[in-house]
C-alpha cells in the first residue's frame, strides 16, 4: 500500500484539504460505505509521511476488520473506491478555484436543458467579462460564441447579432498566436535535437498576420523566429528593448516563450565565445528573477541556479551573487539543495580567489555521483591556482588529477 496510487493521491492534499476530504467522504451524497470512512480514519493518522511499516496491507486489513481472515480483494476494492472519491474531490477543488469555468459550465447546462433565456443571458455576461479582461481567453471566446450561435433557439439571422463574426475573429487570432507559440517551441526543440519537421502554413502565418494580432506581439515573434534562425540581420538589442518595454502587457505564455528565446540566444552567444553577451545574459537572468519567469511550480532548476551564479561570478557581481544564493536556495528541490548550494558557494569563493575556502568546502562535502566530475574538476582548478602560488601543492594536484581520471572512468554518467 505504501507505493499505491491511493497514498500518492493522499500525499497531494494540504492539511486543510485533508480535513475537507474527511467531511467529503462522510457525505451520503458521494458515498455510503462506512468501511471507506474507516480506512481513511486509519490512514489520515499517518498523514503526511505515511510510514511504510504502518501501511502493510495485512496490518491495515486487521485494523479495519478485526478477527477476519485477510482478503486482498476486499482491501483492494476499498482502496479503489477511495481513489475514485479522491479523484472526484480533486476535480471539485479545481473547479471551485476557477470561477469563470464554473459559470461557463453552468451556462452550458442551461443551454443543454433548453433554458434559453438563462443560457443567453449567462453567455453574454461571460463574453462581456472576456472583453473587459486584460488578457481575454480566445479559446473561451470561441467556445462561448459557438454555443450561442449554434443553439437551436438562437436567431441566427438577427441583424444585431455578431456572435459568428466574433467567433471568426477570435478563431483567426487564436490560430495565428498558437501557430507562433508552438512554432517557437518547436524551433527551439529542433536546435537541440535536430528533429526534422515539415512545417505547414508557418510562412503564411508569419508573413500575413500583422493585422490579426497585436502589432507589438507580431513584431516580437517575428524577431524571435529570426533569433532562432540566427539571421545576420537580426537586432537583439531591439528585441530586448521591445520585450522589456511591453513585458507587463504580454500574456504569461507569450512572456515565457519570448523570454526564454532571448535568454537562450544570449547564452548561445556566450557559449560561442562572444563574451560581450555575458553581462547581457546576467541581466536577462536578473530580469527573469524580477518577473518570476525562472520558476516552475515555485521551484528553480539547479542548472538555472548554477548558470546565474556562474554569470554573477564572471561579471564580478560577488555581493549580488552571494545574496542570490542565500535568498533563492529555498526554491531548489529538497533532495538536491545541499549539494547545489555547496558547490556554488565553492565556485563563488574560487571566483573571489579565496582558494583555501573553496578547497575546504569542496573537500568536506560528499557530492552525489552526477556532481562528482564538476566538483573534482573545480578542486583541480583550485589546486592549480594554489600551486601557482606555492609549489608544495604539486603532489596533491597530481594526485587529484589521477584520481579524477579514475572517477571519470567509472562514473556511470559517462557510460
């Protein structure tokens, strides 16, 4: 039971949701099996850790059915029932968190049950909400106008009705935007994997859509494609200026796609030896932090964390880099945080030419296998710098070089 789907789903719940679920399963509207309630009463005692020794199936069965012969089928049926209830509970929570989606579904129910007055009024109110929204949802605009125009009781030839025209306008915008968004994502993937793909309609979208979507957005995507295609005529500075001038006006998806296109371009230029892009890349990372663009589910990838430290050290922004490590380390994954922070602190001391401190940090921490190569290599770099000042470090430097060769030869990462 410890690794079961049931325990995985229960682990998703917050403490408040766990209490709410207890009320949920005791509602006769959702289920009337007292054994399901008893199963949850047993399991919730061990939330959120759910220790394996307390979740042995035989033990759980004995707690639920004292004196009865163990039956895997009986327990499995209860677990399946609770999984279905948990799934329904999570769906309800998700729906409750989205007021617009709830209203949209309610309006659709009115339409399906031929309450046309309520349906039409509710649909038009939702469309008005979309028009007044700072970032209107095109897919919702399409769906609502579709269900309004094609409802059997709707007067399709009312001269005042523009639902079909609005649908077509939204559809054009949606198609162009999604084609550009997915096009940028696909082209970025192709640069890494050289994955062949036969483009369809892309040229038509890129060449003939300036009057369909926002001129600023069209211009940004046009330059973004040019950056990915590495056209010589591309002006990165104009892209950078335009993007950050309008960043607050962009939809979150556009903001993210365009940001990472620019950031990856700057990183690529640095990797190609164009060191003038190093301060630019650092500035993009700093702006990404400011605009919350570098987090995924409120977590920061260790590669991103390391890149920021590397650029900060390269540009001698030592105080800023130290503060970054201190402030943002909490956003790293729990299982990798200590190793990532330890290595990057050592890198900071190395850049400050505090070689003794860097060496002490690296030597006193046992890095996981995947981090061994870079940690060992940094130790060698540190020892070399110390050797340049004191030749007594020669033997230990050579010893570490030979040890590094052995690490590389047996490290599964390089197999």
